């Protein structure tokens, strides 16, 4: 059975990380590019926010006995297959996982302009994911 308290706790962590990111990207691109600490805070919190979304997906899949996905991206495809996510949300979460992978494995090669634009334009995708999961599980937000 899906543990709603666990989902709520993970969602709270995602929201806290998103708040921290929003606090650091509420500036202009030049300040972001020139401030290594700001870049690190954004990248670290984005990594953790996406990781918590992956944890939520993994818990739902595991507790429902839906198999063992081979990757984080496959988890979101499986949630789509089971009717938990629509195709557009799945694609946005896979994009988030890709950025998380880039942060984890190739941080020195990250295009800072792309990172800045992504967190300013697409950060809400994780919030929409949480709302969708809450709705699907009947959790009031």
C-alpha cells in the first residue's frame, strides 16, 4: 500500500528545494553566471528535488508491484502506462531526470545559461508532478 505520509514528506522536501532554487534564480543571468555559490546552490537543490520525485515514483511502483524499472526515466514511463501521468507530464519529468543526470555526472560541463533558463522556465513542472500524484492518490494538498 502506498504510504501517503511518505509521499507527503517527500513532496515537502521537493517544495523546500524548489523554494531554495527560486530564491537563487530570482536574479539576472549575468549575476547567476558570475556567482559560483549561487550556481552550486541551484544545482544541488535541483538534484535533490528531482531525486525526491524519483523516490516518490519508485515508492508508488514498488508498493503497487508494478515491476522493477531499469532507470529513473523508465519509472515515469511506467507511471504513464499505469494511468498516473499523462504523456506531457512524463516527458517533462524525463527532461528533469536528464538535467539531474547532467548535474550529477558532468557538472563542470553544464551550460549555465541553459541551467538558468531551465530553472526559471520549467521549475513548475515538479510542482505539477506533485499535484498530479496527490490527485491520483487522493491526497489533499
